[in-house]
C-alpha cells in the first residue's frame, strides 16, 4: 500500500506500507541513493518482514517517489528530519509494536547519523537498528567511486540525478544553470554544484564533512548492526577499520565486516538460479532477537500486573 504524508515544511514523502497483525513488530526501511521500492534490497527486506509476520514501512526520500517533490530541496546523505518525522508518526500509530530501523547505503548513513544525533532521545518502542553497506566517510567514498569499475555505479547515479536536477531547474529557474547540469561528470561535481549549496552547505567537502556518519558512531546508544563487505567498491577498506576502532569503545554497535559481499549485494548460495540474500536474512535474525526480548518483557510485565 502506498501512502503520501505531508511534511511540516509543505512538501511530502511517500511510504510503501506492509500491514501486519496488531502488536506485531514493525520495520522502518531507508533506501540508498536513487533507490525505489523496486530496488532489490528494498524488495528483499520487505519480503523478509512479510515472511516473519512483521509490518514494514519503506520511506521513499523526496524526489524518489511517484512524482517530483514540491520544494526546492532534494534528499541527501545527512538529512535526518524526514526520518525523525516518519519514525515519530509510526511510533504513535503503532504504540504496542516493537520497532526497528534498517538503512542501506545512503539510507544507512542517514540512519547512523540520526541515531548518533538522537542518542537516547528515541521512541521507547525502537529496539534495534541495522545499517548495510554504509559509506561512513562521504569524501573518501566520493573519491573511491570515481575510480576503476566503480565508475559504472557513478554513471548510473549521475544520469538519474542530472535528470532530476533538470526537472527542478524548470520549476525553480534560479536553482542552477542548465549548462552547469550538462557539464557534471562526477558525483562530487553534482554535490559541489547542487547538493551542497541547495541544502545549506558551502560546497561538496563541507557537505561530506558535516554529513558523514563515521563521527556519529560514538553517540549511538541503540543496539545497531553494521553489516559491510571489505570488497565494497564504494568505500576504501581503511574506512571500515576506522569504524571498527570506534565500535570497540561502543558496546551498542555490533560489527559484521565480511570479506565479500560487494555493495548491498551479499549474494550466497551454491546454485546461481537459487540465490540466498544474506544481508536481508541477517538483518531479520538480528531484529528477531531483539523483538523476542521486547515481547517477552512485555508478557512478563503483564503477568506481574495481572
């Protein structure tokens, strides 16, 4: 089911919603750069929730939905206000359901920054979070994606972003010159010309420094799974080592950095026509563990009060 929610600033976000029994656990899912409900990981996480009898809400970031959003702004890797708005509304709508957050790639960066910003200031129903293939350091990720085969990812994303920028420029002619959009060759170019200035940053580097999730890991208090692959083509392996060092001092973080898995892939299985998507399964297992504790504690409290 697709719903559109008006935001406090006169814009809107879309949510693809999966219903469940009253009181069943519920997931809020955040997609990656230029993701949609059709993204393989979004489908995988929604299917995992359905398999386990959980509800789920896939938040579609502004400009990624069925039509262009109303305001000048897009979405970006450090924008957490829509996540906060949607999570708060879901927590009020399902007060008896334990909740969990999952984010992939850009959505994982948003998730971790949000958790670090909020620390203990979270809805009481929120029990766990999971972040898959996070670009913890946006500056180094932008440089990495501009090398070798990673440039194929960059080309795909950039083509989509340029199309959206042209649409925005038609409605807001002072946004950026059309010639400037045509001349963009890298994601860093896009962030320098559009993402940064449009969202209150000086330039791409200012945006990267203020939006990267790596510095926010220390402030996370919610039990959170970080699932990444050493061979992720969008991130230098040394960034994962820095995340590992921070996690050693934060017991809320559960790291699983595997050798192979690529970027949001983690495809296993011995038969090519029967793939096993490890990330979605692992996130389901992690959440199931925390949901079981929450539901068990609720049952015990009910017995004591009865």
